[in-house]
C-alpha cells in the first residue's frame, strides 16, 4: 500500500468548506483504488489563529510541514485583517520557504460551464499556464527616493537570474512534452524591455534545443491576451514571468467560465520540499457558511495533488467524476445551478464509486 502524508491547511472563509469536501472525495477515491492511502494532518492556521496568537502560523510552521508529501491549502484572507498581512503571513512564506518556483494553472472549460467566449467549448480551450513563482517583477527590489518631494522617484526592479529562468523554462518544456499536443508558447515583452525579457528569449532558445519533440513559439504579452480570446485553439502550454503569468492566468480563469472551478499548484519540481495545491479563489466571505461554495476548484486541486504524488490513475478518475457531475447539471449557484456544496460532494462520491 502506497502511503502519503497530506498537510491540510483550510484556513479562512469558504476554505474549510471546500477543503472538507475535497478530503471527502479523496477518501472515496482511496477506498475505490485500494492501492494508496492518505494520512491527513490538520492545521488550524489562518486568520482565527492570527487573532489568538498575533501570527498566521507558528514560528516552526515550515518545520512541521516539511515531512508532508503535499500541502492541501484552502484560502487565506479576512475582512478585518489587511491583505498583505494574511498573504505574507502564511501563503508566501510557504511558497518561498519550500522554493515552490513553478506555479501551474490548468485551464479548461468544463461541461455545463459557460465561457464568455461565444461558441467556445471544451475542445477549444485546454491550457496549462506555468508561472515563474520565485523572482521577476515580484522580487521586491527597488525603493523610493526624495519622498514627498517633486523630484520623488520610485523604482520596482525585476530580477531575472540564469538559474531562475532556466529552471522554469525546463519545467515548462517538460510539462509541454507530457501533454498530447507538445506545444509551448513562451511569453515575454522583449520588444520593449531589452534586458530581462531578451534574456528570457535567449534562455528559451537555449533550452528548446534539448526538446526537439516540442513545438514552441514566442509571443509578446499584449498580443497574447488577444490570442487567448481570439484564437484559444492555438494555445496549449504557456510559460511567462511572475507578473505576466499572474495577469494571463486570471484572464484564463475568466475565459474558462468561473473562479469557482480553477485550481493551482505551487510546485517544487525538484521535490526537495512539499508542493502546495490550492483553489485560486479567495476566502469569499460573502458566501461563507451558506453551504453554497463551489467545491469543484478544490476537487480539481486534489486531482493535481494526486498527479504530483504519482497517482495518475486516481487523478484521472477524479476529473472524470468532476466532468460527469458537471455534465449532469449538479452545479452550485455561481454556475447557475441550485446544488449545495454537500450535494455536489455527494454526487462526486457516487460518481467515483461508479467509475471502473
Ligand atoms: P480574498 O480576499 O481572499 O481574495 P474574496 O472575498 O476577494 O477573497 P474571491 O475568492 O477573490 O473572494 O472571489 C470573489 C467572489 O467570487 C467571491 O466573493 C464569491 O462571491 C465568488 N466566489 C469565489 N470562489 C467561489 C466559490 N468556490 N464558489 C462560489 N463563489 C465563489
Ligand atoms: Mg479576491
């Protein structure tokens, strides 16, 4: 029996509702598969913890997570605590502490979900967006001079290192190679930014030489936004900087129809540390406690986590169940349905038991 240790951090708002639903579905999958089991450690970190202890997680938090095979994360953020406190108090220390340098966002239009792209269906949009997650525009370099004076200057310097760009590029080519179309688009802005972005282009060409089986092209980020809307079929795997991919992946989530279905993984491809998987939506306090949070993002997140653990068969079964449940119209109100979180979860567990 293959055994995995999962660290569950549901945190705030609808986080506990959707992670609870995801853990139920994972239990059903493990029972059906029979080949693996999951031991789940529960952590009560987040905004409630902050109100009691003044920090979002204990000082030895990373130490305690280190032994996990993966981290299953809900959402962090509360109306009474500033966003930068919650973000820098929990998610970012984990991403940085465990060098999760690749952020991965699969994007598809699920059956029963309507995309704002007229006529676009599941066959037109099946993307994997890879975001550089450790440096670039969000490295925090820069500063302010002459504060408050007419000659005030602020700089925000993007940092691109050879190690950093090369490792994300290799990871993206590896991802593209594993997908049926073996197609990668490298997004930069090298017409206007002639240092870091030209560097990206150069490293892309260098790494591409090791992947003769992958077809790749380059696109400027502004043109890429148009291509995503006008020619979604021409895109498969995408790699871009921290800032560019941040923006492109939100566009992608919107084009796929709903925030409530979109998952993401913060991955250490070298597997020195646990990777962290989470729905991309936030804590959504407007619907917290109402029992109507869409758990599909959390299910898809769980599928990514299983894939990362090497349980590809269970990961695929989970997505088959998601597609069956969505196609049957068992949808939460954000997708125009009437089902509750619990009803969708129950339907998922039944679908899983029915898959052979
Ligand atoms: P945060 O501040 O943590 O980002 P938020 O309250 O801004 O959280 P988001 O997750 O960014 O919430 O989502 C914006 C809105 O989308 C929510 O207020 C909610 O109405 C809706 N939403 C998000 N996720 C879901 C979901 N899983 N199911 C249903 N509705 C959702
Ligand atoms: Mg938000």
